[in-house]
């Protein structure tokens, strides 16, 4: 009998980092033949709310489109109808308050596994109650793992970092890359920085353009180009077209790739680049830079969140890591405090110049070492293996429905 997993996350066929890692997990578990999946596909707009049977896995993979991540009533109905052996959730904890409010209902029937992302210190003591609402927490970065083990040391926890599909993200033939550039008017002799992120405040998209101009002022307007794969009209971001007009970068110095593209096309863009850059002030993981390293393209990143796990293995560097000069404590009503890591303009420009002035052989060697590191530390087969082992442990330890163990819906406290 196959074990059924109820997944609540970004739509697993969406291009977001959360969606991609959810898909990788599901595909790996389906390949074992031991699991089936029902997914609430959230965090996107839908053309239709009809359930989808995923082609090639029609009997084992059902996606139910939902607004947001669903509702308590919808979840009650689906759990009773589908009778999952495990409920699996992923993304920032601020999206799961409604779900953890009903954890007594969920966990009385099936164990709850949370694939957790957290961006920064100080230790979020306010998350302790959330962490205790799960049977097991898997953590995507060393920082997240340290946070969970410190804030809630009695909660079962497994470090399980993101992975990348190296059958797609890999080094391509230089002749093909040169032809691709020429077909699209990307001058092959120009140094190319690539930025692949959502156009949102914490991603520092507008800041990067301003600082890229300063870099060009130092090396020459005709020496380099910045390609940004993003939605320039994102309601949560800046008007990037207005910025390049204001700065006079209207002659191809900055170009935008705005269409949603398949992973294979993104792999080509990473191969076209001489360097991929991410200067976010907060980044739980940052999948684009990992994909870049898998393609043999070195990176420039801020020393924050999961980015610092990628740029170095503790001994060697596979790009340039920039130390934040400002570590301000910000927050909100839901998150009272968290650190925001801001970089200095001169440090970023200097890093770009250092990467630009490396010889092609130096960058190639750095990129090749990065590829090896990705294969060792962020291997997709290992990712699948670790999830299979984790699900097996959770189900054996906690059971589900008629065999549910090690969970009480009540506690006794002396007052």
C-alpha cells in the first residue's frame, strides 16, 4: 500500500524556488513507487480551479488549485476525504498561522512535517510555539538548522538543504552559447552579469542597477552588460525601466528577460553569464546562485541566509562573498525582530571589478570547483534519498490514523 502525502506549498509546477523544491521532492518520492501525493497548489493565480492529474502520474499525483495556501475548512474536508499518512508543508512560517491553529486536529490523525526556511538571526524565540506545532522540521540551510535546534531543541529536526537538477543546469558548449548571444544581439565580447530574482524590495533590484552604473563608470560603458530575469512591473518592486532611463542606461547596458521560461532556457542564460549576482538583504536560500554554480558560472553574493552556504564549503570560495556593513533589526507585527543585512556600494562595485578583472581561466576554474561542490553538497539524488529516509522514519515513529502514536492533544501544567 502506497503512503499518501498531503502537500501544502507553492504550486509544485510553478517556477518559484519553493515550488521547484516541492516538485523535486515529489518526483523523487514518486520514483520509489512507495508514495502518492495530493497537493494544494497555492501562491499563484489560476486560470481554472479544477483539480489536475499530473501527466505520467495520473494515479499518484493530484494537484488541487487553491487561493493563498488554502483554508481551515478546505483542509478539514481534504484530510477526511484523502486520509493522508503525512501532511507536508513548506515556506515562511508567517503563512502557516491558520494551519498551526488547528494542529491538534491535524496531528491527531497524521504527523505534520515542516520544510522550514528562515532568513536570519537573532534567534526567533517567537517561533518556538510554531516549531512545537510540528512532528518533524526539515531545514534548508545551516542558519535555519541552527535556529530550530536553538529555539526548540526538543523538536525532531533534520538538515536537508535544497538541491539542483544537474541534468538541466550544466555546462553547455561554448559554440552554442556564442551563437545564442549573437542571435539575441548580446555582444559575446562583453562581460555579462546575470541577476535572476523577483523584483521585490529585499532583492535590491533598483540598488543593483545604480551600483552597476558606477561599475560601468569605472570600466567603460561598452565593456559589460547586466541581464535581469525578472518582472519589471511587479507590484512589490520598483519601476526598473524608469531607473535605467534616469541613469541613461538605454543603449543595452541593462537588459531585461521578462517572460516565464523553462529551466532549460534558464540554464542557457547561466551559461551565457560570466557571473551571477545576488545582493539581497535577506535570503533564505537563493536558488538562482546554486543553479548558476551547477552551470559552472561563479557568483557574487551577500553573506546572508543560505547564500553563504553556497559560495564556500568552508575552505574554498566559488565566487565572491561580501560582508554586510549594516545589520539593522527590522520587524513587523507578525515577526517582531529579524536582521536585515545591507551591503556597501563600494564593496559591491569592488567585487564586480574583481570578477571582471579575473582572467577567463581563473573564472572557469572557480566555476568548475563550484560545480563539484554543488554535486557534493546539493545533489538531487541525495536530496531524494534523504526525503525518502525522513518520511520512512516519521511514519514508523508516529504512525497515522489508526496507528498514530507519540502525540497527545493535551498537556498537563502545574499553575
